[in-house]
C-alpha cells in the first residue's frame, strides 16, 4: 500500500547570479538582490525541515552560467547537509546553466543527494512505492527532446519525473529540450517536476500533474512578482495536492502612475508616495523593488522629463519613508495636454512637435533606420537578453515606435527648458 509522500519542488535557483539590470547599480538594491538567491535557498530548506518532508526535488539550474565561485559550492553543500542529516533526500537534475558551470563538474555533495546524469536514471525510494526519474543536460544547448531518454514507469509505483524544458516554447526563453504537454501526460508518470521557465504554472492535473514551479527568487524587473516553491503531497490514494510557499526575499513590481490630473510638482510627489504605500501593502516579500511608469498628459510634462533625476531622488526618499521599499527606476512617458481649437500666437515648440510627429517620426524611412539600430544592438546582447526589445516583429515594431516617440518628447522637453543640444 502506498504511503503518503511529501516533497518540495523547485527549480532555477541561479545561485549568486550576476546582477543583470543596469538599474541595479544602486548599491542598496544591488546588495539586497545580490544576496537574495542564497536566502531563498535557505528559506526553501527551512520549509523542508519545518514540514518534515520526504524529499527536495530541484529541476535544474542551481547555478547561473559559467559559475566558478568555490564559496557558492560550499554554501550549497552546507544547505544540503541541513537536509540529509535529518533523513531528507535530495534529487537534482542539471539544466542548461548547470551544464555551462565549471563548478558542476567538481561539486562534492553529501550522501543523500542524488544528481541524475545525462543518461536515463530512476531511483526507487526504499520501503516506498515511489520512483523518481531524471535526465540531466549533458551540454548547455539542447534543441532536441529529452523525453525519449526517460524510462517507462516502474510498475506498482507512483512515478515522478524531473525534466528541465521550455515545453513548446515560452516568451523570453530559448528552446531547450522541447516537448508537448500531450507527450508528457502520455508517458505514464504521475507527476512531472519541471524547470526552466521562471513563472509558476500548473500545466495539468489529470491524468498526471505537470507543474512548472517558477523560480524561488526573482533577479530583475523581468521576473516580477512574488516567487515561491511548491509543497507537493501525494496521498496514499494517489491524490496530488499542491501548496505554494513564498520564498522570495526581494519582490520586483511595476507601478503605473497616471499624472493626467496633476498640475503641480507636489501633487505628483503625493501621488508617488500613495502609490508606493499601496504597493508595499500588497507585497508579500520582505523587500519591494519598484519600477514606476509615469504616464499621462500634464502641463508638467517637460519638467518631469527634464528633471527626471530630481524626481527619482524624491521617489527614493518617499520609498525610504514607506519602509522596506526601493525605487529601481522611473520610466517617464508623459506628454503635454492636447491642444483643442485654434492656437493664438506663434508657438515654435508646438509647430516643431507637429512637424516631428507628422513628417519625421511617422515616416517609414525614420522607422526603418531606427529599427536597424535596435536590431544591431539586439544581436550584440547575450542570448538570454535578446528578447528585451520584443520577441516578435510586431513587438519590436511597437518598442521602436515607443522609443522614437519618447526620444522626441525628451528633445522637446529640453528645448522647452531653454537647453540646446549638447
């Protein structure tokens, strides 16, 4: 008879991942985020110990690329021993980033930690009708499916598969070990513990459970929201239940602030303080790191663009007063109020804005030239950042149009302040 089996499922820890965002040059934010991946692993281990689970399953990408830090390896070993000394087993597969890491090849882990190789592996837990299957990445690029390498389900067992995969593809992620959901469910396992995509999603619950747990700690605004691990219970009747547990120390969020009705600088500051307070109230992680998108039409448009550095300083002071909150960046996309009816007098800025919007910025030649610049920049980025400007032609076109418009408004804002080009 099957006894209930409880385990924590996680993936994509990216321990000591280098800070990717240029905005994280802020020393305070860099310190918070730089230590957060380790703290998230410590919290994961804490959950395992508090819940007295049977096993921890890690579905790839413990490390981040060509990770060489011996201190990182020692830290990982220490956390694993906290589990194994209590009898909690750990099962690990290597993902694409682990395959790039030199540490992975020389890592010494305690007894009780099982790392699957690039060949099909299956471990049946002693005295339990549980079989855990896994296949690791042997190299960083894996354009073919790994599913054919997995063994068939062991008879009279609950079969759990660990797989690092992009499934049928996901925005912002390259294709790794692709496979379809239908192929996974048809393989005959009871639970697929996936990894690679950094956003949590339950893909299927019957006839088997297929879960992408997301990552336990986000690293930049592209990985916004609270992050977690999943506590899984397979009951003695085979019923699977999932319990999401928050592990993120730092939580990235975007806040949109419409300043259309704001005519005074102090009104904008009050709105900023209110938005930051509400954001902190909704956040579930220890520290909130915010990117504020300021939008709308206001007579302050030129000043907000011109004095963006002053506004950022004010926003960071407001965040400090809220507590446990930091402002990573301001994105300012504001314009002057629309002009209705005939204008009186001679307004060169209005004429220039009209000329730019009708004859320059909307021209095909200008759009084509701007797109060529963005595409060249995109080609020079590392693979994981090449989706920054959009993952499709339509998304790239929207980004180019937005950058052109914002650049034009920035020029007009400087001219409105009496500044010439530098």
